[in-house]
């Protein structure tokens, strides 16, 4: 009797559960319908801003930041697609080139499980961030606040590096110095590469200082960023040095009305003198003895065995072994050739390299031309007194960060290293958002 009674009472339960689920879905749908695109953008921007500031202080920010941004981003694409930056981006076809190239290198891989293990952590992190970043830039105020985010990130991580220099361990992870070089919360001197990429957009905050004298503004900006510059210097990452130095040169040249190479000659001369007579870490002798040379030569030889479509994502070590090659200086624990452009040749052959280079440099060139047009407009309006603001000058500093990322690709990291790809794609997203939504003569008239 009890079993029959219990069975009788349990029959309505599925219907009740369905009704409760329907009520929950209805309430959720009502709340989504009541949410506006402006509210979703505000939430997206806040989460994105926090992810930039906290990015270098823990894996939680690297992992959770893009995931938390995904719901408001998806809502914008669903609710307000025609007004999104992606829908109005003329160069969005380059993303198709990127994802096709990555997809071919994955499914054509001779070691699929290895390739998937390297690619998968970036699907909802690095590759998601350009779409988040581009939707977070609509006005000059957005650029100013994002410049502030990078400024905070550079100063906070720099202060952590100063503490590590003074005490021997950093504040976040208690990480020690590595071979006498600062590591910050990264636990590796690769933090110097990170600082080399973010210090340029951090410098954009200098445009917000209430100083008319350009020299005074530059000096005060350098003083405020001193902790970040300290970490950048004493991490002793050569690609980080190159990223910031060449990025600054690119920003300075691009910001001129006419690009002239003569003024850059003193900078090049200084660079040559530093290489010849400067610290041993950046000396010519050290560069010639760098074991990365073996990696680069071996990567090229590996590519020659499968020249057209390569051997798949992250396949450098098994591919060189299959080709009968070895790395006596570096050892097989080095999993990439320390040059992303050579990595593209190994992973995807000539076809894959061409597609990846088209995406990276195509985006850089398209944005550069758009920013140059905007800078010309700002100069003309400043001369006639018909406009103010610094939207395009701010944008140029973010583009300089992307340029620095392209520099580091030439000798710093595995392309699929999550924090590295995330940093580059964050910068790219902001640049694309600025280029699509930036003011034009028509919008100001």
C-alpha cells in the first residue's frame, strides 16, 4: 500500500518540475527583454577593465575574465547586432582567414591530440578577447578609461617588481628572482615582454595630464610609470626591450604629419652603440651565442620536409624528430622555436604562414591607415580651432602596443601561450574598436 501510495503521489512531480522550469525560463526571458544594449555594454566594459588591471596577478583573471565577458557579448550580438563593432568592421574577413588557418592546422595535424591540447585553452580566452575589446570602445572616454586600466596594470605590476628587487620575492606569489632577473608575479623573466607590450598603451594616459608643455608631460608620465619601467629594465627580456623601443619609434613616426626617417637615425645609432658597448645581456656577443639560433635553423629545416601545409599546431618537437633532426644545445624540452613566424611555417607550411601573416599584418596595416587619417583630421581641426580631443592620438598608442606584440612574436614566445596571445588580442580588439567607432569629419560636422 505504501509503495502504491508513494508511486501515486510521485506521478505529478514531472509536470510540476516542468512548470517550475517554464516559470524560471519565462522570468529569465523577461529580464533579458528588459535589459538594454547600453546596460550590456556597460557591464561588458566593467568586466573587461577589471580583467586588464588584474590580468598579470593570477591565472583566475586570465581564465575568468573572458568567460565573464562572454554573456554580455553574446547578448549584444543577439540583441543589437547591426550596431556592434564587428558588424561594421570592414576588415572582419581577416578573422575568417585566421580561424580557417588555425582550423586547417588543427585537423591536418599529424599529432591531433597534442595540437588540440595546445589550442583548446585559447578558444574561450585569447581568441575571444578581440571581439570583447572591440565592443568596449565607442567614445574617447572609453579609450581614456582603458588607457587608465593599462596604466594601473603597469604601475601595480611594476611596484610588485620593485618589492621583489628589494626583498628577493614578489608580493603576489612569493616568486624569487630567476638568475638575478626580476620575474614579478609571472614567476619568469618573460614578464619583461609583457611590460614591453603594455607600457605603450599605459603611456597614453600621459595625454590625459593637465599640462600644456609636451616635455613636461612626457617627463611626468615617465615618473609616474617609473615602477613599470623599473621592472621592464631589470627583467632583462630582450624582446621586451625591442617591443617598447620599436613601438615608441613606430608611434613617433606614425604621429608625424610626414614620415621622415632621418630623425630616427640617432635612435638607431644609440641602439647600435648599446649592442656593441652596452650591458652584456644585450651585447652582440650574447646575441651571437644565443641558443635560439639553433632553434630557428632547425625550425627552417623541419619546415622543408613538409613545406606546403606543415605538420599541425604545436608540432615542432615531434616534427623535427620525425625529420631526423635534434636540438643538442637546447634539448627537446623546448616545445617551440622561439619565433612565432617560424612556428607558423612548421605548423602550417607556406600556406599557413601566409594566412597567419595576412591576419596579423593586415590588421596592423588597416588600422594604421585609419589612425593616420584620424590624426590628420585632428591636426587640421586643432589648427582651425574647430575641434578638440585626442581620440586618434590615444588610439595610436594602443596600436603601438599591437606593433610591440608583433615584434615579440619574432623571438619571444609560443604563439599559443595563453597569457601572451590574450595580451596581443586584447590590444588588437581595442585598436579595431577605435578604428571603427572613431570620429570622422562627417560625424563632427
